[in-house]
């Protein structure tokens, strides 16, 4: 058993999983890792090297060479990088290259525990996580949320285009042969379709808190 406590938060694009993961980390005083940012770093490096995201050797080389210190770069937060990240994330060798970093973070978060969000945390990266949450919402709701974010940030785009993009990303995530997007058998399911972020956090906390508290008691007894 690892000493650190791990909360795995998986889910679909624009479901709210990232925001919930950050708030859960703050709630418990845990470290947080956005695993999706690692794939965005790979995508950014692929594009900067002049390769297409579908170029697997280029993507693998970029994955091996990423600098996690750049994980908070604003350059990662563009639609172009998000789209490219979804493509490179389908390559098994890219995922394998990033797996060790994610597991090391879970084992050595520098705090009592870690909250890691992504698409395969509870199924592949940390199948033994102390608490697992799978966040989803109806695709139309998720597309509307993303469209509003883009509008508010001064990047107008049609809502239909956003919906098509999210559907395409869902399809790639759910059908890739390696680490497809799916809930772990022991994950709590949280549908945020009818919830604002505050209500979603209350619901998420109610689901994972008993598991975290039990894990804390177990570590103390050990």
C-alpha cells in the first residue's frame, strides 16, 4: 500500500472534472495533477517541431522529452492544442511514456495525498486509488459550457462547431485501443448536467470524503 492517499477523477471533456479535482485537492490539502496537461505538452512540442499530431514517431519523441515544469503554460490552453492532445493521446507509446511520471506523482506528491484528473486515472494510472470519481454530463450541456467559456474569453466560435469537436474527442477517447475512457468498476458516477460547479462540488465531496477519511484512518493504524 502506498503511503499517499490518491483520489482519481476521470471524465469527459467539459464535464467539470478539472475544476472539481482542483477544489477537492484544496479541500483535503492534497497536491493536484492535471494529467491532460501532460498530453497538451506533448501536442505543443509536436506542433512546435513542425510535425502533425497524427505523426506517431514525432509524438513519442515529444512525450519522452517533455518538461513537466511547463505544465501551467498558457500556451497549452488553446483549442488547437486541445485537439492535438486528443490525437497524440491515442498512441500507446505516448501513454506509456507518461505513465511513469503520473504514477511517481501519485506515490510522491509531497503532501499527504494527491488528486489526479484525466481519462484513465482510475483504470490504468492508479487502479488502486483510494477514491475514484467519474464525471460526465450530456454532450449538449458540455458543448454549451465550452462555447460560453470561449465566448467569454473573446474567442467566438459557433456552438455547433464546439459540439462537433467534443463529440469527435469523445469518440477518440472512448474507442482508442489503449486506456479508453470508461468508468472504473468501483468509481462513483457523477452527472453534472443539471448542476452548477458549486452543487457539483458538494456532490463530489459527499461521494469521496468517506473513502478519504477511511484511508486516513487506515494509514494511521498502519
